[in-house]
């Protein structure tokens, strides 16, 4: 069975290495029926465990803490991380303070940081933590 390779094989035959070619010759000489790279077996790579360190933790008067993430640039990796956090911890009160929430998420996109937050259910503000948010937290 011939197989197409992404890269040219290392040998002049249809096999990737001299060792594979040697094994094929042995099997043929022994009149053994075989397949070469004839099946694909799916498997799942284990997830990597990552840790997120929020910029600020504000302890609310009632309920779970409020986590504040301050962002100047909001990169794709940041957006992906926060979506995963939101899915895995739906009760996590994570909010953003942007230097400018009207910044586009990329040069080619019309979507702003603010629009992204609304779409994914995150509260957000510009430049400072809003007074309304601060009314929810404990003071000294």
C-alpha cells in the first residue's frame, strides 16, 4: 500500500526509513501479509493544566470575590484564556478594566474589546474601576 507523505521519504522507496524498508523486506521474505501505515488510531493528548493570576482581587461584602483584570492590549491568547476560565468557572466574577474598550480586537475586525466582553458576558470599564463596582466590596 502506497502512502502519500507530507515530506519526501528518507529513502528511495515508499518507506520513511531504512529500518522500515528492512522490516518490509523481512515480512515479504517470510510471506507475511501486512499493512504499512494503513490505519489511524485516534487518541487524546492530555490537557495541560495552566494557572491564571488575576491582577486584582476585591473582596465583596456578599458572595464570591471580584477579580479585576486590567488590559491595555487584549491579545488572542488572553481572550481564549478568559473564555476557558468563564466556561470552567461560570460563577467567577471576572471583570475587565481596559485602557480603551473601543479598541478593535484586531486590525481586520470591527469587534471592539467592549463588544467582545458583551458577547461573552463579562463586565468591563475604561481606565478606572467604576464606583458602582467599588460599592460591592468591603472596605478597611
